[in-house]
């Protein structure tokens, strides 16, 4: 029996959590075939099957259940060792894994470009997902989260300025439909708004209170899709100021944004409290998002 690879264990564990090779591959930034190769290598090394393959996904065998049960604590130990070693290293270099909402990742690029210019030995890996990844397991070094302030134990949380967002309409939309003069006219207009959980965002909820569902003519769980629909003149919708400034054919509507307790949070594990990489990244993002 050949010796099993730690990467094989890590990738198989993600398959077990995700249920399919495709979903695991997206989170691991790997293609389907690479994920399958690692799973096959692990099963061959162990001499046992970890998964039963079905059309709808991967079901765990008894051996697979044992891996899923035991691996998280082992993974935490490896991650803690990695984090402590990274904190002890004052030279800002190596890999830096950042998880953030897919809607925010384009906003980070100007700051990350400047960050890389200052520290050219760094390699940045963005994990864009709406899921909250565990920082204790080392899935990411830093998490940029939107919403209420994170309260999980063992995390260090710092506030960042959230992107400024307003409602806009393209000139072509305004020419055909006009713009709402007040709240009572919202229901006379067409809207492009996010779907699913993102409807709970305060500045989205404030519009939903005043319109019927049939006035929402475009929906997506991905904000860049909403932005494009508004830019094309399909409907009124929310766009970040950083993005709207690139399109001079957009008109900002007189709608006051309700922010509630929403915020943008820079989150990392306490084991990385002395990491020069983490502190430098926070400073760059804090300056960029001011």
C-alpha cells in the first residue's frame, strides 16, 4: 500500500462535504478530473472505498464516514501549525487565501494590485463564494464578510467601509419609463433585484415592501448580473458607486439607502494575529475602501 497524500485527504473531505465532484472543484479551484484523480489516489492508497458513486452525487461508505468524522480535528492542527509558522515569518511572501462574496471580488482588485506591487513575492488566491468557509481549518487566511458582525469564537474581526450603493436607471430606461417621483410610484416601474437570501439585505427589503412581484422583471443571485441588467436599460436596480462611475449613461435615483446593521468585515483566525501578511492586507483594504 502506498502512503496516502495529505492533499488527497483534504480534497476527498471537500467532496464528502459538497456531495459532488463539481461543487468540490469549484471551492477548491480545481477541475472535475483533478478532483476525481485525488479521490481515486486516496482510495487506492488506503485500499478501501470511501464513496459510493451515484448519478446525483457521492455517498459515503463506512470508511468514508470515519474520514469525515476524524479529519476536521487533524485539519485544524495542521492549519494551526501553518498559521503559527506564517505569523512567525515577518517577510511578506507566500500564498494568501482570501474568501469573499463573488459580488465583492471585482471591487478588491484595485487594492490587491497595489498590494502585490508593494509585496511582489505574494501569491493571492481568491475564493469567491456565498458560503462561509471555516478559517480554523485553513480553507482561507482571511474572510471578507458582509452583514451582521461575525461573533464566532477564536476569530478577530475588523470593520471595513462597505461599498457605497445606490439605485440607478439607464438613460434608455428613463426615456421610455421615466423615474419614480416617490415611494408611491415604485410599483409603476420595472426592477432588477437579487433573489434568494440576498433579498434580506436592508436596501433590497426597502424596495420589496413597495412593489409587487410581477414588477421584478429580472432576478439573479449574483449582483454583477443585476448591474448588467440595469446598465442595459432593462430596469431600475442597485449598483455600487465604484461601478456606476464607469458608466456615464446611468442616472442615480433619489432613493435613500437603508443600511440597517449591515457592514463589511475583515475576519481572520486568532492564530494569525501576528501575521505581517494579514496586517498589511488590512491596511491596504482599509485605505482603498475609504
